[in-house]
C-alpha cells in the first residue's frame, strides 16, 4: 500500500470523518488518498482557522479533531491554534507536509524546524521517516491527544515518505477505562465535606469533559450544596438551578466571591490551573478538596489539603453517596449573595440604550437561543459580560476560551460547532477586532451552506485593552480601529448583512436570522461605559479576599 493511503487508513481507524485544512504541494499525495476515502476535507481560507475548527471539534466530541497544512508558512500558521488546543485541553492532531528528507533538490527553501517549533506547544510531535512508522505514530498521536489532560499533537509527513510502499496495517484503538479514586481518598473527602459548616462546590474546565455533568447534577440535587463555576466550567450544571452562585474569576469582590469568603470548605471539581484562579488560597483556614483526573499542580495560590484522583464522574457519585445532606450546614450567607446577584443580573436586561448595553446584548441572545443552541465567543470585553450574565442550561453551549484567550477563534469555532451539531442554532459573537482576524472564513461558511449567525460587537477599537488602559489611568492611545461596512462586507461573501438601529430591533433581527437559512452578519454597536461598575459589583464587600 502507498504510504499516504496507509496514513488515511490509519485516520479512518481512529474514526476521523472530517479534516480541516489548507493543503500545499507537499500534501498532494495525502490529498489524493483522502479524495479516494470517505473522509471529508473542509478547505479553509487560513490554516489558523483550520486549527481552531479542529480544536473545537475535539472540544465538543472528546475525539481529536484533525487539521492539515503544508510546510513552512502553512505550518507556522498553525502555531496559535496549537496553543489554543493545548492550553484549552482540546484534543487535536495536526498534520503538516515537508520536503523530501532523503534526497531534496530544493535546498532550504521554505524549510523551518516544524517539529522543534511545535515541541513546546504540543503533547507530542515527530517526523515520520519511514512508511512502517505510520500506523503506530498515528495511533500514538491520537492516544496522546485524547487522554487526560487532552491537547494538541503533531505529525510531519515528508512527501518522499508519503510516496513509499508499505505492507504495514493500521492499528485499532485500544479499549481502556480511566482508573477510579481509592477508598481512602474518598473517605477523607467525605469527612472534610461532612464536618464543614458552609461547604461550596466549584465546577472547573475539567468537569466539562467526559460526560461528568450527569453525576454533578445528581450530586447538587442529592447533597443540596450551592455551586459556582469557572468560565470554562459554565453549563455543566444548569445555571437556572436555585443553588447556582455565579461564575468566578471576573472580579475579586464579586457576589460569588462573597460566597467563597463565607465558605469553610471548597469541593473543587475539574480545576485547571490554565484558567485564571477562581479563588486564591492564602492560608489553611479553608479546606480545599481537589477532585480531578490527575493530582493537583501546586502553586503559591493553590495547595489543596485533600486530593481525590481518578474518574471524576465516579468520584462525584461516591461522594454524593457518602456525604448526603447534613443538618448543621448553614448556607444563609450564600443565599444572600445569590439574591443580590440575581437582582443585578436582571437589572440591565431591559436597558434600551443604543449603542447596545452589554447586559441587554446578553439578554437578547439568551432570549433568542434555545437551551441547546451554541454561542461561540471570540475574545474581547463582551466575553466577561457573557461569562457573568449568560445562564447556560446545558454543557458546552457557551464556548469561550479562558485559557489562551486568543482573538480570531469565534467564527471558526462556530463553523466547526455547526458541523458537529448541524440541527442546533449557532451564533458567533465577535468583537470587530477579533472578527477581522479570521473574517475570511465567512466564505467557508457560505461555501459549506451552513445556517450560521455572527454578531459583530463593534466599538471601533480594541475595547478590552482600552478599558484596562483607562483603569490604569493612562490616556487613550493605540486602540482605535477603522472598520469596513460590515453589511456590505458580508454581502460580498454571499452572506446576509444586517444593521439594527435600536436594542429592540437587534433582538428581533437576531431571532429572524437564527430562524432563517444561510449565513448572517449583524453589525451591533456596543456601549462599554459601565464596565467598571457592573463587572466589579460587590467589590466593596471584600477588600481582602482569602481562600
């Protein structure tokens, strides 16, 4: 068998049905092998976007998404996507081409050390130097990408190796189950939780994988413990639940941090140190129970006293069985903080100002999106408003990045999410800065005949950095942008452009776009003048914050 055919057979053995990418001369043998297979090639307009799409597919499915690029500039364009997947724990396999490694006649043209470049950004990276390596190398790349903690891997396939012949055969994935926590650690955790007076549950990014949400909902209902989440843990448990306390890592004195301050035990499920710390440990007066697939990475702000290492869902179920409800628990401080949070979250939902008030933006999106609809955020000031104000009903229905936090991922992520969930409503929310970093992928969405809406939140500048600049007392400098006419820009790609003139019109336009077919772009100006007051709410309650 030709080596490129063998490579595609190995991908098929891993269950790959779609590859995102922008091929080059060095991929042509692999491209021909894919053409003759059942694998779909989604051609993108930039390699970075292909990587974002593959990472998002991995995030939503738990199976590694795959992206393809050529050597040199194609491979270097995958670097940001590699970091996006690696920091965000999204399983992804990158495939890049390379000049012949045994007898090249082109000198060093386009040659960079791609494997060396990818090494600090991936879980594994290697060059294939013989066709016989392909089955095991592909199997290992997928195994490493998908096992906890998931991330990015990379394979480089030189064009002369792709043309070799081989009698090797592809390898089937092995059957495996994650180990469970031992009884002693479960018993220690049960004792710590049961003896506390005000225990509090935290749901992190790691709990948003491997179908842990069913057991966490059972835990919350059976034990009756109030809970909060990190930004990447949103939606694991329905945030309309009466025990939801909000989202952490927005501001140190926010309402959820009042609850943290009042707690004496935090059950920390799926904590990922890549996210901004949801709370800071400064002494040992509060017990922290670390429950995750792996042991805690200890640093100056996180050093849990009790660790439960193993399959999260299994451990949560066993804790629920052992803890039950305790009559001495006192959640009154949590209830007060929750009531104040609810009052504030409802406050801006009907604000009629235009340019649009951010809380009204979030409220209109929430009203328009069904419970299983997916909102894919790019990175900008609006992300903090969505993290705080948008109440997720289901897991992975608000895709935000609190790891690399790169601009430019919103639209590509929405395209991938729509391919994974073709029957769900799909909305990308992008700032004007982030949207223009990969806006060319509108053509990809139109070419694929997707039903997809993009809300371009426009402040004609780099809004988050401008806000930080102002918070530091510095003059406004270097943040202003010029923008195209987004309505005509969308229409140039064959999409539909919209420019609502009021808050009410934005809501009706969004609903109409989500119900219509095709690709829609909504140009919506935003008013960020209330950032400091709204996102810093509650700060007067806690000048010093301890956990």
